C-alpha cells in the first residue's frame, strides 16, 4: 500500500524526505536510464527499493528524460514508457510497504526539460509537457514534479491545466541555479520563488524550490537570502557537489556526511521537502534520514512568520526611477521622439561614426541607437560604442543588445558594464542568426529570446539598479505574415517590462495600417522606422537581401540608375517625409536608420 494520508497532511508534522539521483546512480552505461523502464524494469525496481530502504518517503518515477526527443519515439511509445515507470515504482513501493507496514510512501511523476526547445516550438512543447503530465496523473501518481527548469515560461500553462483538472494532485516546480542563484535563463532564485508564490496564492502550485546545478553549501547560502513564502512548501534537492571529468566520465566526490549536515541546516532554514540530485545515492539519503529530525518546526505554509516579497514596493520604485533616465521622459510635451541609428564600424576606425555623432549633437535628437552586429556579422561592440559616443558628445545613447552571442552570465555582465558606464536605455532583441556560410565555425547561443532577455533586465532593475533603472524596449516587425502573432509578442514584451518599441522601416500605406492596428490593440509607445534610401542600388539591396523590410516596387521606381548622389539623396529625403506624414497620427516618434550613417540628411528631413 502506497500511503494512508496525503502529502499535505504528512507535511503538517514531518519534513518530507525524497530519494536521490537516478541518472548518475544508474549502473549501466550502455542504456539510457529512462529506457530501462521497458528494457530493464527489474533494475529500476532495485534502485527505487534501495532509496526506500535508505529512508526516502517521496519516490520520483524514472521519467526525468522521458520525452519524444530524448527517447526518439512517438507519443504512443512515450505513453507506454511513462506508464511502465509508474507501475515499476508502485511495485517497489508495494514490496517495501509489505515488509514495513508502518511506513508511508508517496510517488511523484518526474518531468525534466525537453531538450532543444526554442520559442518557435512553444505550443508544440507545451502540448508534450501536458501529455506527459496527464499520462502520469492518470497512472495514479500523488504528485507531479517539474524539475531542473530555468524559468516558468513553458510550464506555467501546463501547471494551470493539470491543477485545474486534478485539484488534489500535489504540484512541485524545481529550478536549477548556479552558485550565485541564477538559472541559465538569467533569472534569480528570488524572482522565481516570487512567481511560484503568486501561483501558490492562486491555488495552482503546492511546492517550489531548487535542484541540480548547485551544491548543498551554495544552496544553503542562496536560501538564506530568501524570505520563504507562507503559501508554499519549499524544496531543496542539491547535487552532492560539483563534478569533475575523469577519463571522460563525470565524477562526484563522496561527501555524504557533509551533504547530510548541509541539508540539515537547509531544513532548519525552513525547507519542507529535502533530498538529493546528481551525485547522490542511497547512502546519502540514509545519512540524511538519520541526521534529519522529521518533526516539522516553525516552517511550512501558514507557519512562516516572515513577510512575503514586497513586490509592489519594488515595482513602484523601479517604475519611478526608469523615468529619470529614459530618453522618452519628455513625452509630456507631446513632442515626436527622434531616435537615430549609427552603425558601429566593422574595424578599429571610429572616425566616421564619431563625425556623425557630432552632427547629431547639433540636431538635438532624443536618443542615438547602435545595432549589435546586425546580420550576424562582426561590428564594434554596441555598448562600448554607445559609451564612447555618450562620453564625447553628451548624447543620450541606446545600444541594441541581442541574445545571439551571449549566455545569461555574459548578458548580466554586459548589463552591469553598461550601467557602470552610464547607459540607461537599451533595445533588447533576439537578433539575426549567424549567416549559413560560417555557421559551421561560429555557433549562435540563443539560450533565450528577447522576452527572456527583458526578464533578466527587469529583475536587475528591481535589484542591482533599483534606484536608477535602465529603460528598455523591443522591436516590432509589422511585416510578419501573421500580425496577430506579432501583437501577442508585443504584449508579452510589455508584460516583461518593455516601455517602448522601434519598428522595421515603413514604406507603404499597408505598413501604416498594420502599425495602426498594433497601436490600437496594445497601446504601446511606438517609434516608426524610417529608412531614407539613397540610390537605386541601395533600394534594390534592401528590397532583396534584408529580411523583414518590405520595400515596395513603387519606392524602387522613384530611383534611376543614372542619378547623382545628390539626386538619390533627395529622393530618400522625400520618401522619409512622405512616411512621416503618413504616420503622424499613429506613431509616438521616428526611428531613423540612414544608410552609411549619412545623418546630415536629417536636417532636410526634419525641416518644418
């Protein structure tokens, strides 16, 4: 018999001890642990039984990597694997409880991240997570644990649907953080637990915490910095230690006594559910069971005396401080904002860009922007270029920062460097992919998209930059085939903290109509993209080689092959003025991207 009570009732009087690692403890190198559910079930039973005998009360199914991508199978075979895993765990529990009738045991269906996820596969991936969770729930587990995740983005909807369908199912989310408490998506332990707290208040989540990626000492330090929610049970399942690579094998040091000591300290802090992740084995759980007092103390939902995160105060403070450094702070005057793009040089010669910057200084533009190696081709770093221009001209600057080239560690470092150098406005974008011809040698990072990037900076604004936050915005592609999808992305960016948007260059009444719909449905602050093309060659290049920019045939025919430079520029000026006139009732300002940094054209374009 699995249990005579439910998990919440058990937690009223006990700490809940889980099992330890499965994958790093699995003895066969020739077999994926999850495939053993159907190919070597007795071996899985033995591992489960070893953890139960060591003192584990909550067992997790051997399904961490049971998904169609890792198993290389269709959903029918995946369902068979999941159901087999539940049956195997039940068999182990039944055998153990038959010999130990006084013992209580619970079973959690284990779900890990599906590999290779990107935002373009969001709906498909959510469907698979829901399929996995539903299959485990229908097989009769007591709990579902989503573990080793980097954020809530992909599983929040799944948690909501599962909890509403199975309200008595105990739902746990666990995140993998590094030694300083940040996930690979750049989100902090504090922000993740704040989000978990909101879900718990809505009755959608029962427990949250951390597993994997971090050792017990660092996890203890991280948890000490958090105020533990009175509405959540807190989980802590760290790795045994930090691994080393020995002769091609990942090896963890044997430190079960130290691990048990630290987990005891973590339980004393208020963790309700404790256990082990990578590198742990039944001896760790046995030592922890012996060490840990299983009586609940002043912890657990409803028992913690601390206040929950003062999120409202932080948000209010951040919002007011953003306005002090944002380039749009003069919006009260109803002035049309002017942003101008300067392309950083592809080499070490900055004379032309600095000359252009000094020209813009005379024009009194609101902000100067700097693209981040557009089209995946190396240019001078946008943040460093922006800092130099600001220092030498006094202009308000705004570097573009994309996700293509940097992971979360590098991104956070970049934001810190930008802040220290006085940058208070940034445009956050996903970024162009690396060109195919060099992709074999140069790999894109893309750990997250622009929305994930915004969440990182929003969080840093609430912590590191709370007194002087960085204003950030996003890009709009009004030429996307499905405009409703683009509008949904804009809303997501606004929810993540974006306060303004720059569009792709506008050339036609159709573009204007699309912008008007975007403006009406989102209420976003929008700066309309304007590109004053300067020759037939330039127009044809942008039309045929720049994705996302829709240059109409009517625009192309306004140029002639034999035009002089002055004649071509005059057409570009005329096009820019036409677009400004078409969009004057739609846009909050203009974002000029002038070919070859010919910013002197602005004088004629902006002439009343």
